[in-house]
C-alpha cells in the first residue's frame, strides 16, 4: 500500500453512531435510524462471527481493536492478525482502527494501553508495523490518540510530530479521540486547541467522543459519564478545521436505562458535523 493518503480520501461519510456494547445491544438495535454507524471492539467478536454478521446486516460497522500493540518493536502476532482480518473482512469496513499504543512487551501482555516512546527508533518500528498491518488487512489503518497519565521521559519528538511522520511515511489515518485530547490537556496542563493545530488533521477520518470523571486531582477517561462542555467546545474547534466522516460516542460503563441521553449526543454530533458539510453529504439513511 502506498504512503499517500489517497486511500483515506476514498473513505465515505458514514455519519454519527455509537460504540456497540452487548450490555445495551438490544437498545441500540431498537434505536433504528438514530444510529448511522456502529463501532465494534474487534476482540469481542473474534469468537462471535455470526453475531457480527447480524450487526453488519443492520448497520455500517467499523472494527476497532485494542490488542495490536503497534508500538511494540519486532514481529506482529500473526495468529492474532489473522483473527483481526476475519473480523475486518466480515465488517467490510473501509479501514481498520487501533490505538497508537503499546499493550504488549515481548512475552508479556501489559493489559492496558500504554503510550509509545516518541523517538526515531520507535517511529521506525511503528512505520514497519503499520505497513505490515495495512498490507495484511488490505485496507488503511487509522490510529487513535490515547490518554496517558505519565509522559515517557527522554522523548526526542512530540506526539504530534510522531503522528505527522507516521502519516507521511505510511498513509495511515487518524482517529481523533476528542475526549482524550481534553483529558490529556487537563492532566498535563496544555492548550488543547494548540495541540489540535499541531496534529496532522488532514488525516483525520473518525472521532471518538466520551465523558470522564475526576478522582484525586486526575481526570480519567472513564467512558462512563456525560461529555463535559470542554469536549463539546473542542469538537466545534475541530470541525472548523476539518470535515469528519465518522463519529462514535463511546460509553463503557454507567449505561443509562434508556439510551436517550446517548442518542441525543449522537444527534447533536451529527448536527454539528452536518452544519459544516456540503448539503449533498447528508447522512446515509
Ligand atoms: Fe477512544
């Protein structure tokens, strides 16, 4: 696959939707056309291909993995990749998304998303990994910015520079988690708008929106609360700069009895995205 972003340019507008979670699965299916698109966590469907196929019959579905560990140097886990490809193929999605993160050191599963070390050496390894994954899956990889509690010391470049060089070298896309930008800005006291402007926004394909919570002076990306106003404002800032093709509301806990608050958020994001799009690009209902 080439390193230009021409493959990203071909990704269609799929609209505003939700992260599929089994706890609220039947309520999502009942939501009808208030949900344009679903995102599924790849690992939850590796053993559930029929269930995935049934979702694909109802909605456009984007697969989103958590276990690739693109930041780990060395060969990728081929057996895992084969499972990912089966899920990716069933969805028929125009891209595959993951995190710019480390979840695995050789022989050890770290168990959560850890930041990569922003150095030339790690960049070279990630570039190789992204090329390998894109070639294997036959579609672009779209990588998400994660939240992090600690910077890894002695980095030789910023996260934004790392993303720029990665996009330039591989043609991969960006899944911009707007909530994570807000969380990191609060915890590390930087200006989130300056951060957005430093990122390769031309490669943004999809966004995540979610709500977190404060505990002991730290803002956690809990995916468990309503979105805060700063995240909404950041969405508006982003939309002034770049069109968004897919938006997903992430909720992993504190599911409401009725989906109404989540669906209201999905609607609000759709309206915000549509307001800055040409009228011909209406949601695909
Ligand atoms: Fe996210």
